């Protein structure tokens, strides 16, 4: 009897291991190319910063200000709004409504292109905006010049973010990884030629970024239109203009959700701009945030995989599989977070020199290394829980949680510790870490209490409401009617 029980337990353990292994393979099939793509794209920003950082301190601070505030503001909106494509394409693929995926993609282009055009004044008048926010005049003037170079990069993001989600929803995002890695290699080579060898300065660095960004987009268009997505891409269609309003609503809630997370770090840089020796503080914060973002790109790859897996399973109608996927992804993200936490603590005195040769900036980065390590550790939990929400189309719920945890708790506590308790930069960052901890706890509670069978029903209702009959189905029904007659 005891041997029978032991055998049963062993079988259950083996079955559980098999399920974890199977789910992990599904996650990494999506996550790895997504990580490569995101690391490559973010790497372009960091490589450009590294080359500019060896020009002079003023231009490094100006570039950092534009990247962390203006670009991250716009990028947050576009990434967030593109996550609506994650939800719709992921659920449509699970429900086998393949023809709708191309329509959802084109709707996202229309919405995001309009949004990007509305945001252009932020880049055109960025110098005046930075001065209004109290930033140093020399830094603000240089930032205003650099921000104009980011406009073509911004428009490339419209297509890259949405196409990436469209492809990964149907498990075809390996091409995204290859294109990202290729453009990153080209970006490094051209940056070295134009900045280090030809001494073209800002025009050389930013011109290289524009070229590298659009090379990825061109490659993506060739892949889609060239016939590698025959079931999901049926060509450009006026059907993309149908049901735009509900798509806009989902996109806006998606945008608000992610923007609140990305802007949270930008607040840190703005507050640093009011401290003494602003150029050093801004540069140090920017370097720390870029290090966080490197690891965050890996977590965002898992976020993408989680959202796709959850959306696919909800589209199929399998609530248990969706829940299990979240657990596996969360465990994986925590392991990655612990690894980079240890790595950051071990090399804390050497990291800064990858980005700058300025001793003062490097010393400031080292003093923030412990807070940097804990921020990295928290990234994994935060992104996976957000990914589960995106897969279920619950972006608006996360947006409310982010407002409360980040801006009602995190920022005020950070200001009190930084300016009232005189802890300066460390105080501000401590308050912001508190906000992230609160967000992770609340999201964890909400996710654990979610009725995933109810989410299956909501996904089905959404897909059926927006479903348009495909041309093939129309022809089939018309032939059937003639046959019956």
C-alpha cells in the first residue's frame, strides 16, 4: 500500500515537472526572441549614450534628459497602446480568428500614428519645456537640439511595437530577434565610424540611430507583406477603420497602464535636476536607470510571453492553463532577478565606466548601487503580473493600481525622504522602491483572486463583438446558399 502511494506521488511529481517543462518551452519560444529584440533596441539607445558620453558631460546630460523624460514619455504611450494589439491578436489567435489579426494590426497603426503626431510638440518645444520644469539652461538648450533627432525614431516605434506583438501572438517572432540583433550590430559599427572616427558628434550618433531603427521596420514589412503570414495578413483593408472607437478605448487604457510605470523613473530624473550639481546627478541617475532597463528588457520579454500565453489560452477557453502559465513565468522572472541582483552588487564599482569616463559621475553611480540592485530584483515580479493583466485585457485595472502605488505613495515618500529628511538621491529612490513593492503586492493579490473562467467569458464576448467575417467565409457561405437553392 505504501509503495503504491509512493509510486503515485512520484508519478504526480514527474507529471508536474513535465507540465512545467512544457510550459517553459512555450514561454521561452516567445520570450527569447522578444528579449533579443528589446535588448537590441534598447541597446541602440545605450550605445548612442555611451558614444555621446565620451564627447562631453553637457551633451551626455542633455541626451540623458531627452531619453529619460521626452522619449520615455512618448515611448511609454506607444508601448502601452501597442499592448492592446497583444490582447486582441493573442486572443484572436487562440480562438482561430486568424483573419482578424491583420485587421487589428492595421487599426493599431491608425491609432498610434495619430497619437505620435499629437505628441510632436513635446519634441519640437522640448527646450522650453525643460526650462519651464526648472532644468539647467545649457542642458535644456542642448536637449532641445537633440530631441528633434528623435522624431524619425519615434515614428519607427509606431510600426515596430505593433508588428512585434502581431508576430509574437502567432509564434512567429523569431524574425524579430534576428532583425533586432542585425540592426544592433550595424548600429555599433556605424556609431564607431561616424562618432569615433569621423568626429561627427551628435549628428553622427543620432543619424545612426535613425537608420538602425528603420532597418528593423523595413525588414518586418518585407516579412509580413512578402507572404510569410498568409493566414493572418490578407492585405491592407478599409475594415481597419471599423470599430475604431472601442479599439481606441482599449489602446488608451493600455497606454495609461504602461506609461505610469515608465514615467515613474522619469520623475526621479526630474527631481534630480533640482539638486546641486545637476549635470552629474542627471547623468548618474540616467546610467542607473539604463542598467535597470537592460535587465528590464529581459523581464519585458517574459512579460510579452506571459501576455501571449494568457491571451492564447483565454482565446482557446482554457482558464487553468492560463493560470499555470502565470506561475511558471513568475518563478522564471524571480530567478533572473536574483541573478542580476547578485551581479550588480559584485561589480558595482566598475559598471559606471561602461557609460562614462567622468570620475565624479562614476562615483555618484557607485553610491546608488545598492538601491540599483534592489530595483533590478523587483522588476521581474512587476512585469509578469502586468503581462498577465495585458493578456486578459485588464489594463485599466493595473492603471488605477499604478496611480495609487506610484504617485500617491512612492513619489510623495521619496520627496519627503529626499528633501525633508535630507537623504537626497537615496531618499528619492527609496520612496520609489516602496511604490514598486506596493504595486507588486497589490497586483499579486488581484491576480491570485481572479476568476479565470470569468476572464475566458470576457475574452469570448470581446472577440465575438468585434468579429468581421473573412472573405473566404463569405465566399463559402455564398456558394452554400447557391447550392441550397
